[in-house]
C-alpha cells in the first residue's frame, strides 16, 4: 500500500553530517518519533553504490512500521532495488519523463526547481511535488544555485500546480516567513542532521511550523 506523502517537515539526510549509515538511521528514528513526516536519502559522491544500497535498506527498515515515506535522491536504481516509496530528481538528473517511466505510477516523484523558468517547464502530470530552493544561502549542498529569497519563493508558490517543500538554509529562526508563503512544507538538512539533541531540534521545528500555519489560518 502506498504511503501518504505529508510534506510538513521533510528531512533530507546528509551522511557526512549524520556520521555515516548508523548515524542516519539513528537520526531518522529519533526525528520521525518527534514529528518528521517524510525522509529523503541524498546522494554523496564519496559513497559507493553498495553503501547507498545498504543505507537505503537500513532506512527502509527503520521506516517500515511508520506512515513516513522514504524517498531516494537521484538514484532510481537504488530506489527500485529496495522498493522505496519514491524518488527525487534535480534539474541535472534523469528527466522526469524517464524517471516516471522507470518507477511507475505507484511511487512518489519529486523535482527540484529554483526559478520561474524551471517551474514553467515542469511536466505537472508526472510530478507529485516540488522542492523549491535554495531559499537562503546553504553550505550543505555544494552545487546549490543562488538563493531565491522569500519574494521569488512567494511567486513560485503562487504559480505552482502541485504541492511543494522549500529547502535551503531554513531553520527555527527563519521558517515562519517561509511557511507563511503558503507552501505545504519545509525541508531541512543541518537543522536536524548533526544536531546535539535531535529530538529537541525536530520538536522545535514542527512546533514552529504549526504556529506559523495557525497565524495564516492553514
């Protein structure tokens, strides 16, 4: 049965920040217990295919008895090998049409966009959600594009045709203005990965998101 996709608090795992596979598994377990609603395993060039497969398998096991879906970034082969809940691709990865053909219609498919030009070329009938960003400058993604800022995020939110998460430099101190654009959720990396108290960090994020949504009546 296909898991529901709740984008409210979307955790993007970084193996370096988390401290390897065991660190990612532990981070995921604690974060999900404290409010994370979706988990993505993000590519790291230093990892071999075998390591990615083992990491994905371990994460799937942790999430197996939860409603939280596991999405694999870039690696369609890994996603298919472990029967993940979905795939997330960027502008320089496999085209959306090809990715959808490979994974079929019963898995979630996310696409990264960072500006209006990219968003205007999205094949909406094939994509389940967007990842919009980076919103603010970020150090966790080496090839990140220029930060979009709140004004451009608002424009993208107002013109998109599917749900979306905002990503890039978002944390407790600046997420309110992001959520108040009306976007469905936020994605975080360093706001959870590598934090001394993962439970507290996650709880504070979800509490702040709910407060921001209440303020605008969502």
